C-alpha cells in the first residue's frame, strides 16, 4: 500500500485541503486507489470543524502539532511542495517536485519525525471541545538534572544530619542519664 504524507500550508489554514476543490478531488481519488493519507496540522478552536471533516472524509490519520508551518506532500516515490505562498482557497502557482530517491527519503524522514512528535487529532479535539488543559513536557538538560539532583541530595543530607543530631541529643540529654 502506498502512503502519502501531508503537511498543512499554515497553522491558520488547517482546512486548506477542504477548500481547494482540485486537491480534495485528487486526494479522494488517491483513497479510492487504497493510498493511505496521513496529515499533520495545528488543530485549533477555529479549524476544529474542518479537521473533523478531513478525518471523516479525506485522510486516514490526522495528527496535531503546535505551531506547524510547513507545506509538502511526500509519497514513497515523490515529493511535492509549494514554491511560494498562495491565496486562501487557491493552489500555489509554482511547485517544487522531485522524484530523486535521496530527496524523497529526506522528506519522508522529516515527516516521520514530526509525526512522532505530534498527538492524535482525537486527543486534541477532545482537549478543545471539553476545555481540557493540554498536557506538556519539558526537556531537561543533563546539567539541569545534575543541579536538581545535587539540591535534593543536599536537602536529604541536611534533614538526615538534623535527625541524627536530634536523636543523639535525646539519648544523651542529662535527665535521661542514669544516676550514680
């Protein structure tokens, strides 16, 4: 089965495929030929309706990535990208096309990397519709980890030292010493 990977034109136009009739028809024709269509866009409250339509009628898989601003199509054998910005609802007047194996593989790698960093459309749509705060993570650099670990160890050492001193003070307190 052939796969086509799709990227949106911008975060504000996640519904581009739905608006451009020629593109929509081409993608429907591809699905009829059992081509698997995967699409990455930024899903927002403003474009959630269009993203649902994409998922229901055009693409096989849809994923969300914050701030995505790219536009290209890559299959197993070809890469296509607009050469310039275009008007809303209209295809670009110039495109870049390549069937050079190395170029296609590079674009597939870029898409697959972004795909792995994205989240499912269903999860993002649920966040938007239910007002759920999005989950996030932060990359912690090795030096930061070491600094934080050092602080934890220092606190543990201080707490342990205080506990030992307090316990020792209780055991040698004069009122607890045996009388001679």
